[in-house]
């Protein structure tokens, strides 16, 4: 197997994993988001995001999930600004924290891996 063929297979595999990740992200947004937002009900950040994006359809759900995930991941940063209650995040069930954060972190890693593979394959030219 040549290096080009191995690279192409890696890109295809990563793209398939990315597709599965997208399905998982949609599932979490449709079926777990309300529970996550209820666990963060005293968070100004999540309340405002929900109010503004409540009627935006699937994109709004994804955005609300991303904001709730960032509130959980960057709790100290948001707590300094009074946007999130750190005690509320600490009391949040671990399973909900996982449902909220794993899709965001997984998607970020997959996008980085796919980008590197596309650069290595020559599909993206980084030369100025």
C-alpha cells in the first residue's frame, strides 16, 4: 500500500467518524439539551442563549448545546464574569456533563485531524 493510498483511507475513515459524530451531536441536541439546560438554570449565560435561540430550529439547538458545553468546560472563566454559577456546574450530574462536553471536544479533535490529513494529502495548500 502506498503512502497516498493510506492517506486517502485515513481521510475517508476520519470523514466517516465525523459523520457518526454529527449524528451523535444531533441526538444530544434533540434529546439531552433540555436536561442540560435545566441543570444550568441559574446560569445567566445559558438562560440568555436559550431565550435568544429558542425558535431557531436545529441550528439553534446546536448553538445552545455549544454554549452550555463551553459553560461547563470554561466554568472558571465564565464564573469570573458572573455568567455561570460554579456550584451549579459542580452539582450537575456527571452523565449530563459528558453528554454536553464530549460532542464538542470530539468534534474539535476530528476537525483538526481531518485538516491535518487534508494538508498532508495536498488538498489544502498552506503556501502564501
